[in-house]
C-alpha cells in the first residue's frame, strides 16, 4: 500500500474510534434526551387534542393545607409529569376540592421505555452490575504483584520554631492596657 493510503486509513480509523469514544462518553445521553423530548411533544399533542380515554386516567389525591382555599367546580388543563415507582405519568387535569389537590394523569409508557433503555445502556457501557450497583470484573484483568505499587517513603524535615516569634497565647488573650481599663464601668444594678 502506498504511504498516503496508509496515513488516510489511520486517520479514518482514528476519527471513527474518537467518534465511538465521544458517543459513549455523552452522545448516547444526548440521543436519548432527543428521543424523550420528541416523545413528550407527541404525548402533549395527543393530550391537547383529546386523544386519550378517560378510563386510562389515573387519579392522584394530594392533601393541601391552604387557608381560605375555594373549591373548583371543574378540572382545568395542567402540564407536567411525575415518576412513581419507575413509571412516568403526564398530568392532564387538576382540581382543588375540599383541601385536596386532585390530579388526573395519563401513564406515559413510551417515556418509561426510553428512560429504562437509557439506564440499561449506561449500565452496560459503564460496566456496572444492575443488581449490586458495583462494577463487574472483566476476564482480561491483569494480576499485578503488589510490589509494583510500593513507593519509597518520603523523609519529613521538621523545623524548630524560632523563639523570637510570639506565642499563640499572646494572639488569643492580649493583656489590657491602662487606657482600656478606664473604659470598663460597673453595669447598673437593674441589669445585673
């Protein structure tokens, strides 16, 4: 092979390996976030057009401690989401009635699958065992004798403190001068 072809091939392989490294470093997270944002836009559009069944809604009650709160006659449209026990829910409607916030939520199964896929991919890329949360050992691990990691001991040199320096006690409690003692007066009888 000519020299120019070898150099070009080396550059192409280097760029490819760098791209794989950067993707594993942060690119997969960016790709998953793009997919999650796209899924969120689709879900919100379906909610806004009424593309859901009322039977699919989950009712969540949250007690409120609001003085002077009024009861709402109807539900109002409300945007947001919550994650509970690994499942994501999109808020559809809310209402305050009898010191309780009532939320009607729609389970977001697509978001749950995407989030789970991102977590699984991150575990595999980072070589983390799902059950224990610890890194797994690889088969190609090299056993190195501990003597390779022994370091020479460093010598510590101690300098004697110069007696010309003032002691720490002098900084903490300086003695009062005569002018300072003139400023001290006896407190009034009513305060003592």
